[in-house]
């Protein structure tokens, strides 16, 4: 590198000093980097670089390496060698000693073995190394070198052919089956086809229902013009709030000293539990901690200051002393040991499993571990509370799926009637369940600050705090015992699941119930027992997340089916088919339903994906490739929508027509990006028979539509759509006499006439929906209005040496019935699928042995990006299906696609199983999600994974602990 400064120029070599990050090799502050010169490689010199990250792109490498060898001209003797690794220490490590010792050796198998031994010795990594993934990285040290070894051989072969150095030396042959080890997975632009039914040709042009209308804010989202909560300009006298959180997992708070913080410039006040005029949350779920903390990240108090920088600076000056308490529980295993649970066990049972187990050909038992998931909404939690000067009124702008809950919580916290508090939600930058319960906590704490100081308060979590404080999807540990016949017919199944609920109840009981209700997925198993419990641990409380337990739990069911297939020597898809619901039947909780569209989705997906022929191609590919394997899997889905509580099946809307004919629609749903406002205007447009251009939705507000339910459980459009429909029908009924009198008139004429004739142009529509219930004593009920059915087939290719994978293709068939808006619904299916794929592949939350979440940003936590989308990605909506209970026979598709992401997971495990079969290692490995590259690499055990040193887990404290 050439550096220059006023002192002149100097050159520093990119040598081991530089790589080691030594100060002498560092740039001085006044120096600029002028050029970097990279020498051309010479003939007989070979250079290569390797890299492995959690995902292919947009990720820092877990480990990388650069290797260079110079061979003696015309021979295979090593004249010079350099090897450097990144990711195995604080700085780049150059394996000088190993290289030195390999000089003069021939480039052959013996050298390879020796090199691996030397490298593992020199580039060593302790078991407790920060960043973890220790055995993976050790394996990569040698896997990368093996790749280099092959690459050089391959190049040599070419060189010899070209320069006809014939016969002078012979290089080891690489078998064709090994060659694909050299290929990387290039980034491809994903392509796909979306298929849906077009509307009936008789449908009036003006009527937008069923048409693929673009999300009304779509362009504004893309340009940045869409206003989110924190885009609201600063209001007069506004102050910022920042939260002080616990650094201990379970402790008594001995003292909190904020005297120093109060003296910092700009700091106005500190808000503690003592400032709360009303109730401080629930007894075991306090808004602000009192006397004790139950997890790292629990909110203790809040600083109010003139700017966010000042508030955050003050936080660091607050001194809290703790006294640690026992027990400290993080893992599900520990919770079970301590009998630490949040709520009673939920159980459903049918038939007689004990008896059935006695009559089966085989029995298999297994365990499944599913990691949690961070919501990673684009817009973190935020709220702006504006106290009015009169009558204790408050205006609250908040990013939430449930403004009524924020309003209620603020009311009880401040001891002010609900009618003084108005919550406004223009749009939410993603919620995914993470903004059902939590925003009320932030709203209430900010409101306490507003009341205490008399100033408007803005509370905006940065990503790090959002990830630390708010929990996510419940990690799950599942055990199954399955009895089956050799033809794949399952006769008895016993599943027991535990979820990690964190330190408060939150939605954990609901999640456990949903988990148990949905666990059977698409299968009719006569003797079936499903049990679930939520564990109380010292972690931030886990909460609602798209799919509510279904995506985790059903992974256990599907893993069990895969295990049965392996034992029977059948395709998993055959076993799935064999055990699937076939005719009108009853679920385990005795709700009757028809699986007709489930079967149709399955069959269409088989056809559309050419499953059987591609299955054969995959097998052929695997025969021809040793270091790369392909896998393919198809998964069926029966997903229930709605909450199993009647009170959730209601909604209201308020529709105003103004004298110019324009229409303002409000309803109880919140726009999360899922397109509910677009759909509601489509409904209003059909009902009022005027184009959507007449209509507008400004915001969701507790003042226009009161007592709403959370926009959740996929039924937002179902219930609010009916409310909007009813409101519009009321209005149209009122207008009917006027229209009859002047049928040729325009909409504007009619509205003008209506106003003249004193006809009210505003109406509330109220929808009283489904009566849902479950009797857990009897184990039966009628919890769900309907099911969404679907099937997905995914194919992947894995690199057995690095664990990298590429998603080759995914086909989804979903039963959306008569989609209100196929563009939005397919977007929801795609989005949920990708989010599910992230859950099952790359999204990995890491905790320290002290219960501190390490993964607190996009560097450490990898959600899928555009380059992770399957190269070919097709989604089709099942034609001609009907659902009588919903608006225009549509279905709510917000969550269901999530689980279909598991088809990628099962394709990966299918590929791993192929590798293991070939290497003659046991096929029944413990199923663990996410199937990260680390997991894939270590599951594809081979001579390299055997070579690496293994540590005795008792001899050190690992960097992170598994909590599922
Ligand atoms: N889509 C976007 N873009 N953003 C979101 O936060 N949340 C999902 C889903 N789709 C979400 C989303 C979840 S968890 C649910 S329950 C549904 O939307 C809720 O909205 P709906 O009932 O109107 O489908
Ligand atoms: Mo969705 S998890 O029901 O908000």
C-alpha cells in the first residue's frame, strides 16, 4: 500500500505485521491511502480466496481465507506458500509456521493430510472463543484448504494440457464427483411466476374487488414519502425519552442513583415506578421494575432530556446496584428441571395411544429444537405522547397493532378515563405480532413522562434496544414418539412441546394453546396426544409472532414424518400423503371441516413443481456430486385463522361522505404494510359503487372507531371488511330514494341532494363475527372460522464443505379462495414464506451464559435479503374455492405462508441426509432449527470434521448458550 502525507510517501507491505493489526503497520492520522498494488500472479503461482458467512450476501464473514502457492516450474513441488485466515481471532492470522514446513513438499494427498494437521495446530481456536461457532470454524480451516488443494490441482491439469509439459510430472487425479466442490454459488436474480384467477368478465370495471390493485402506499414506501410515527416533525417543547434497562438476569435492585445523570446538560428528569399515578402494569409484569428484575433488558426507569443524544448519554451515568438472586433460568431444560412454568399444561388427546403403540411395526422417538426469532420490523418501537393543556387530554401517536390496548394501558397507568386519551396510527412499519402487546408499555412509560414533565415526549427505540428489550418468537423444544406400520401409516403419535416464554406471561398461554390446537397440521392420526407448556425463564418475555406457535410446533410434526419415512425407506412426501386428511372429518378438537382444498393444493403443487421428476433429478445430481448435494421437500399446510375467543371476532367502521362526494373511511384495523387499507377501500368501492379514487383512509384512531381488537391472527381484513361493508350498505340504503328519483344523476348530484334533504352521510358499521370457543377440560371446541390450506415445494443445493446453501426453486400453491386483492395476497404469501425461511435457516439469536442477548443488530442477526430469495419462486392461488364465512368469500393470508418456509428447511435436511447416507453415517440426526451453514457443515460429517480437535464441554464456559 502506498501512503502519502506532507512528510512524503511511504509503502507498507500487506504482510503479517499489517494483518496482525500492529500499530507500526497502521495508517497515521495525517496519511492518506494512495494506492494498493496487487501483483499479478505468475505462471505456476496460484491464488485463491474463500469466505463463509451466515448468508451468501449482505453478511460479514464468519470466516475467510486467502491462499497462495508457488510451485517450482514444471513440477508439483511447493516453492512458496502463504495462507491467512480471518475470523479466527481478533486480527487476521497468517499460518506462517505451517507454510514454512510445507515448503519442498509435493502437491499431493500426503501433503494435504500434513497441511491439515499443521494448520489445525497453528490456527487454533479455544472452545470459549468470542463469536462461538468454534468447531465450525476449525472445520473451515481445513475445508478451505482442501478446496484450495483441489483448485490448484485443477489449474495444474489445465496448465499441463496447455503447455504440453507432458509427462514430466503426474498430478493426483480428481474424480469428477469432486469437481463441484470448486463451484461457488453465484448470485442470481430471482425470477418467478404469480398465478391467480382474474375476475369474472361481467364484473363492472369500476369494481376493484378481486383485482391486483397496488398497495395504496406502495410507491410512497419506496420513495420515502410515507409518514411513519417518527417522521412527525418535532412538536413544541418536545422532549426525548431513553430507557434504562437491567444488566442482570435475576436480581434484587439495591439502589438506583441518578444524581449524576440529572446534572448532565439537557437532562430534565428521570421517570421511575414511583412517578406512576395509577397502576404499574400487572403484579408479575411491571411497566417499570420495582425492587427486582427478572431479565436482562427489563426496563427500570427512563431519562427525559432535550435530545435523544443527551438522554442516552445520561443513561450511562445512572448507577444501579444489584444483588443477584437464585435461580437463574435461561434454557428450557433448566426450566423443566426447576418446574418453572408460566401456565398449566395444555393437552388434547384422541384414541388410545398406549394401546396403539403395542400394535405397530416400528416406534421412533426424536427431539426437535427450534430457535426463536426477532420480529425485525423495519420501524422499531416508537411513540409520541402529546399532553394537551386541558382536562388531562392526551394525544398519542404510536406504532402499534392495537391502539385500543395502548389507550387502555395509558388510562390505567395515569389513572385518567379512557375518553381523554386518543391514539393515532397512520401506519406501522411492520409489526408481525411484535406490536400487539409491547407498544402499550412504551406508550404508558412515555405518558408518565409527559404527565410528570408537562412536555410532549418522544420515545424511539434504536435497533439495539428494541432487540434487547422486546422478546420475539418463542423458542421451542419438542419430543415425539411415533408408532407406525412399515407402509408409512402412522398409528400413534405422542408429542410434547415446551416453549421458552421468558419472564412474564405475555401471550405465552395463547401461544401454547395455538401450538397444541394446530400441531396436527394436515394429518389424521387416530391415536394422538399433544401436550404443551410455556416455561418461565429469566429472558425478555416472548410474545406474539406471525403464526403464533404454529411455525415452531409443526416443525416437530413434520420432522416426525420425515423420520418415519426414513425408517420405512419411503419418500417423506409419500408418508405425508398417506397420513393426510382425505375426507370430511373432525380435527383432534372435534371441529368438522373438509380437506378438499388441502388435497387440491397438494396435488397442484406436486404437478406445478414437477415434484416426481425433479426428485429423480436430485437423486441423479447427488450420485454425481460428492461435495455438493441437492435436497427437495414438499410440505402441506392446514392453518387456522383467528383467535379462539369470541371477543376477537368483531369490528367496526365509520364511513363519512362529504358534500363534494369524497368518502373518508375509518375502521378498526391497522395498516402494518399488509395492505388492509387498500383492501378496505376496495370493499367500500364495491359497496358504494364508486371508484376508489373517491375514497381515502387517513389513519386508525381510537376516537373514530372505539374498542377495537388487535390487528392480528390474520383476520384483520375479514372482520373490518365486513364492518366497512355494513357501514356502506347503511349509507347506500339511505341514498336509495334519491338515486331512484334521479337514476341518471352523478354521485355528486346524489350527495348534494342528500345533504339538502337532511340525510345523514355518516354511518357506523358493526360486525359481530364468529363465536369461537375451546373447552380445554373436554378437549374440544369450535375455535376457528376456517382454515387456509397450502403446499410448498422447495429445492436447495448445499456445499458440504462450507455449509453454504442456495435455494434453487420454490413452488407454492395457496388456497386464498376469492382473493380480495391477489397482488397483495401473493405479496403476503411471499413475504411470510421468506420470513419463515429466515426463521428456519439464518435467523439465529445468541445469548451469553449470563442471559445477555448478543444478536442486537443486522450484523449479528441475519434476516433474508433479496439475494436469499429462491432463484425460481412461483406462487399460485388455488382456483375456484369458496369460503362462506368471510367477506366476498376471501381468506386471511397474513400469517400462514410463514410455515411454508419450512419446505426450505426440509429440503436442506434432505440434502444433508443424502450426504450422510453416502458417507455411511446415521441418518437420524437431531433436528435443529435454524439450519444455519454451521449446522449444515457439521451435520455433513466427513474426514475434515473428524480431524478437528473437540473440547470437553465441562472444561470451559462457552461464548453462548442454546436456550431451546
Ligand atoms: N405484513 C406486513 N407487511 N407487515 C406486518 O407487520 N404482520 C403479519 C401479517 N402481514 C405483517 C404483515 C401478521 S403477524 C398478521 S396477524 C397479519 O398481517 C395481520 O393483518 P391482517 O389480519 O390484516 O392480515
Ligand atoms: Mo399476528 S402474530 O397475529 O400479529
